[in-house]
C-alpha cells in the first residue's frame, strides 16, 4: 500500500520536536512538502526529511504552490491565530488536515471551520482532525478505569493542574498571535476533563493573571466549573510551581492522585463500632501507589497510526468535532468569566450544538 503523502505547514518548534520524529519513522507516511512564512525554516525541515529517506520532500515558497500538489494530508502547526484560515484553505483544496490546538480561538472560528470540514467531507471525503494527544493519555484511561470500578465511590470533584517555574519568550506570549496559556494549555487539560466526565458543563467562574511572562497574555489561569450532574471541575495552569499533583479525583469512598507519572489510589473505609462522642471516625486507608502504564501524554506513534486509518476510511477520527466544539465553548466561557469577573452559564442550546 502506498504511503500517505504528507506536508507540514508551520515549521517551528512544534513541527521539529513533536511531529517530525514520528513522521520520520512511521511507515504509513511520506513527507513531500514543507511551508513556513519564513522560507529558511521550511527549507531546513525539508532537508531533514530528504536526508532521512523522504527524497521527494521539498520546501515551498507559498502555501498555494504546496496545496496544488497531490499531497493527501497536511499537518497545520502555525501560530494559533491563523489555524482556522490555514486549515480551511487545506480543506478547500481537498486535503485531510490535522490541526494543532487550539483548533479554534472562539466559537465563531469553530463554527466556521466545522462548516468547511462538512463541505470538504461531502465533496472530497477528507477529514479535519483536531490534535489533542492528551486524550490518548494513560493517565486519563487509568483514572477512568478506577472510577468505573467503583473503588472511590461517586466522584464529586476533579482537579486537573499543570505548572512550571519557566518563562517563555516566543509568540505564545502575544495576543496578536493567539497566545496565552489558556489557549495553549487549556485544550489539553480541559479536553481531558471533558472526556472524563462526558457531560455538559453548565457553569464557569475563572481568573487569568500575567505573573512573570513578558508580552500581553496570561501565564496563569484557574477555572472552577460545574457539570450538569453537579461534579465540580477545577482546571488550572500556574506559574512558579511545578510539584502539585497533576490530577486529584475525589469520590465518596476515596481519592486518586497523579503526580509525575505515578498514580496513588486511596480507598477509604470506616471500621466500627461508631463512637458518637469522637471528633472524627476511625478510618482505614487501602492505599496503592504504582507507575502509570504507557505514555500518559499520549502515544503519538499510535495516534498517527489511527490518523492513517482515518485517511484510508477505515474508521472515524477518535476526537469528534462535536467534542472540540464543546471544548471551545468552555474555553470561551473561561475567557469571558475572567475578563468580566462574572459567573458564566452555558445553556443546553450551546452544548452539542448541531453540526
């Protein structure tokens, strides 16, 4: 079977460090083109592929010239503000598209790119695939298995966190490029939360702060949300901390902690007899700690194998556009809440809006 002719648009850090290593060794793909607004970057990346067996790979001086080729699949890795326009151009040219996060900066962009994806699917049979690798993470799947087992009882609160001491100096710190840590980290963290609870978010209250970064964007955000059934969700990216648990999942019978690839499960019971005069009851903690299996940031090789199956019409893409539209709705609500200092309510009409 012929390898899938692939191109990369946007040849910066994301392309070089995250996607190129997979494409160089994945047998389903052959990279035939690169494009970047800075031609030297496209040329350097094309040379990497050329010297590693992708001998038809060349850099293009315009996206139009690239789209006029017989490339089948394009990885869009541009700055955030241009994602939907570039992806729409690719879809109109009849190409399958993988679009990195955030796939849309707001609900208006989401509606626009969904409309383009529907038309391209009907006309060419191609797919738009938002790239959310954390939704393949073994942290997410392992936590779901524990919840489904009933070991920690009825879940009432889930906290998802990321943090760092580091500073950035690239385009991600500027609003004009769609920067900011909510746009950058929000889709990863919130995407996992929404995949885990699998129900509408109905209420959001949030804060954004610029603490240590230059530029004009937030480097910290904290969002408190409530789902339809009343589960409390807390999502945050914080600066000047890097040792907090990545997950805390609290239930009526116990709690799950995830920190640096380790999962810690506490199953709590209350041995009798009950002493009504005691300040607190006695507790027994059946605690188990073990390494998370597999890759908790998502196995990108496996994701690319799935993408190949989608392009070959063997299956539908695992992250549906309805899901990413809901994710954008939540991100919109977080921005609005933080910018206005108000609780934002998400109506049923805004959730799972018909595509």
